[in-house]
């Protein structure tokens, strides 16, 4: 009967709430408290392939077009971006009463072989980056080589 009065985990620091059990977890769980930082750090991407091209759509909300860099080398598409935000609140006297800064960078690589590099197009609209990567044209004619 005495076991009914004890916590099943025998945790002497349990005061009825999970304060000590979860100490520090909420701080790190939310990406140091930056607004939506855990969602923004992953570049949500849709890649579709047809016979002639790849289409890549990447969600990059809040980024400015000039802060996005796109490269294609050796069959690898690299997309990176950086975000800078400063929020400042002042009172009626013009004194700063609250100030926050957030800086973040994002990058991701995609393996997309046989792309015609010179004809790749990119469009950034409404926080969505859309890339069209035409494939190299494959010569389908049979080139038979005679043995001498």
C-alpha cells in the first residue's frame, strides 16, 4: 500500500508539474525561440521530372530575391539563402524599449544529372522559388562502330 503514494518513477524532484523533468527542453526545442525558425530552416522542396526537364519548387518565405544564390555544377544544384531581420520598438520619447535581431542562412543541394546548364531558368514569386532545368538532349541515333 505504501507504493500507491509514491511516483512510479521514484522521482524525488517531481512537484506535480514537469518543470524539472523538462528543464531546458523547451528552450532548445523551438530553435532558440526565433520565430518559426524550425520551420524556416528546412527548405520545403517539390521536385518533378519529365522526359525533357526537371522542375524544382522551393519554399523560401520571407527571403529577398537578392539574398538567394543558385548554382549548378557537376550534376548538383545548390540553393542557398540568407535572412536578416531586425525588429525594434520605441516608446513615445523615441527610446528603444525592445530590440531583436535574427540572422539565418539556409542551403540545400540536389542531385539532378544531365542538365543543360545554359538554359536553366529561375523565378521567385510569393516566397516560392521555381527552377526549370532542361535536360541534355540525348542522341538516339545508333552509331555503329566497325571493327578493323
